[in-house]
C-alpha cells in the first residue's frame, strides 16, 4: 500500500518532472491546475454537508478521521516537534472545521463560507500582536469594509439558528486566521503535520458522536468523499502548488471557493442567500481580494527598490 501510494503521489510526480528537465512554464501550468483542482474540491463541502443527515459533530469526526488517514499515508513518518506553534495551529484547525460544519448546517452555505473568508483581515489585525507586524492603512480600510459587509449579513431577518450559524462562521474565520498565524510562526517547517494533528483532534472530538449517530447509507459515502477528496487530497495539492505560484495567483485562484461553494449548493439544493447577505458577500469578497492585490503590488515595488 505504501509503495503504491508513493508511486502515484504528487510529490513523486513533481520530482519526476524536475528530473526530466520539465521547463518552468510547464511546472507553472501544473501548479495552477493543482490549485484549481484544490479549490474546486474544497468548494464541494457546502453541498455535501447540506445533503447529509448526520449531526454536525458526527460529520466533523468522520470527515477528519478519513482526512487524517490520507495525510498520514502521504507523510508516512510525520515529524512532531510539539512546539507551541504546531499545537496552536492544530487546535485552531480543529476549531475551524468544527465551526464551519456547524455553521453550514445552521445558516446558508454562502453565509458560512463568505464570513469565514474574512480570515485574511483577522490575520492582518492579529499579526501585530502575535508577530509584531504593524497593520497599514490598507489593512484598516479593508477591515472597515469587512465589518460593513458583516453587518449586512446580520441585518437579515434571521432565525435564532441562522444567527448562531453566522456567529459560528465569524468564529471559524478567526480560527482560520490563527491557524495561518501559527503556521507562519513555524517558518520553513512542513505545515502538513499541523493539519494532520488538527484532523486527529477534530476526529477525537467528533467520532464519539458518529458512533452513536443514526445515518443513512448515503451519509457514509458523503463522509468518505469529504475526508478523501474535500479535505485530504486538496491539502496535498495545495502544498505542492503553492511552491510554484506567486502570491497574486494564489489570491485570485483561491477566490473561486467562496463563489463556487454557494453556486453548487444553489444548483443541487436550491438554496440562495438573502439580498442583504448577497450584497455583504460581495463587499467582503471584494475587500479581501483588493487588499490582497494591493498588498502583492506593494511588496513587488519594495523588492524592486
């Protein structure tokens, strides 16, 4: 099994491409393809969570248990340094997936993914305290736009469950931000071990609920797909692709996820966000995208001096 997995792994494919003298353009096209596949697979979470009859924590446990198996097979011998950054990143990852799955069941898929997508702004704000990186005027302007967009989400006539779902989505964005900060604090060490540990924690939280849940046969197929194709394999694609892509390309391609996720849910389930939430989503996504683009351009100018 180990030899078969290694034979078909993306790491092996890229090493073989480098050894055969594959040109830089071909490597770049492969990286773009990998990241697009990653984003498309991530985008299936909303529609599959909506289709499952399992409770949120049971979904979290089953999905993360399968994803942990995929990542462990890939890593074979994960390196645990048990640093504060690794443990903090894993705990943040666990909270992120718990909040996201619960939010997706309680509110619309569009609300869940778009409010979680505020994470880059939380990174900018928290990084001053955690990493000593002072936010600039661009960060404050984007944060103001994000807060305005979030207010529109909460301006809808929501049920108590929908309001709780929105709040959990915001907390999921905060957890994603801290996971990013902890991974940045690990510098050049592999982040896959952090993701693996986070999935093991999430499995520990959710599997007891899965063991007592009464699901239908389709639920087990959903769990398998979510664990292998929506979490496990996309992270492998991501870690390979990110090495050959610029920051601006990563930002632009990643912005497909909060667009594809609610579109898939609408196509399969027929769910649409409210009008205020729709406008709020455009404001949030636009602020995150513009901040990322301007930040990349500013960094390029500084490097050219």
